[in-house]
């Protein structure tokens, strides 16, 4: 079992943080996922018809992440929060990328609700996972760049396990090592807000939607929440 923890220093800096941990065990990524295909097509159709737009940096949900990024020294217009970058790509191209069913599912839920999302293949995780400030000694290999090694700056918020950093700039980019593929069977999905009192209902609706899309393709799913008051959960 993998324990996910919200470090006290991060909880102190961002006291309204709420993170949904959606776990899927026995995931079957090589079968058709019609629910996900329908969800993606519906978003793209609504965008084309002009009845819906993804949240942009003027939206309070995105603006909060820009403020957080600046607080730990990241320029959010150069290094964008994942949901911001994904929404901008959708608005420009009219379509979301198709990667694999699990990734496509959390992308659809993320952009629909205006909340950052990500996932880790738990079979590739070493030890437990902490949401904490980097100390500058850790290594990170970006998704899709297995030959690249970066060092997060001290104070940058990261997800990290015993072997290294799993995300940079909190939720900007995932690591190559723990990427989710069609063959991943035990996966931790994350959805996040920095304003639990305001947006907690959106986060919980998004987590249940994600779980509903995953459930037909998994042996077991579960939803847990992390916050400063409840800073750890088991995946």
C-alpha cells in the first residue's frame, strides 16, 4: 500500500487545499472505454457550438493556481498549471489529445471542472508519496523525456516518492517513471483545489465523475480526500 501525505509546511502555506485521491485497482486499459469517448466528444461538441468554454486564467479556479505558482517562484504564464495548459490547448485546437483511456479520462474530467488532475502508476512508485516543498537535491525526469534530468528549485511544491520527484511545480508536469500507460493496473488519480471551502463541491463532483468513468474498467475503485485537517490517505 502507498500512503499519500500532505506535508505540514504545504498545508500551512495553502490552508484551504483539498485533494481528491481516486484509486483504481485491476485497471484494464486495453479495452474500449465508451464512456470516456463520449465524455470527450461531448466537451468538444459543446466547445464547437459555443455553449461551453474551458476555464482560463481569469477564472478564480485557475487564478488561484497562478497565485500559488508565483508564491514558490514559478512564472505561471511560462510554466502553466496543467488544467490551464490543457484548457488553452482545447480552446485553440478544438480537441483534447488522445493518449490512452486512463489519461484521456482524467483529462476530460479536469478540463470540464476546471481542476488540475494527474495520475501515477503505483507499481512504479517507490515508497510513499509526499506533497512537499523541494529541497533542491531531488531529481526529476519529465514525461516523454527519459534522457532528461532536472532539479526542482528549493521551495517549489512537488509530489515526491523515495526515488525522486513525481511532479514539478505542484501539477505542471508528471514524471516519466510513474507515467500511466495502457498496461497500468494500479493507478492513483489526483484532483486538486486550493479553495476547498469555495470549490470543494466541484472537486467532489469531479472525483465521483472520474470514479464513475473508471469503474466499468477496474476491479475496484475508491475515493479519499486529503486536507490540512486530514493530511494522509492510503492508495
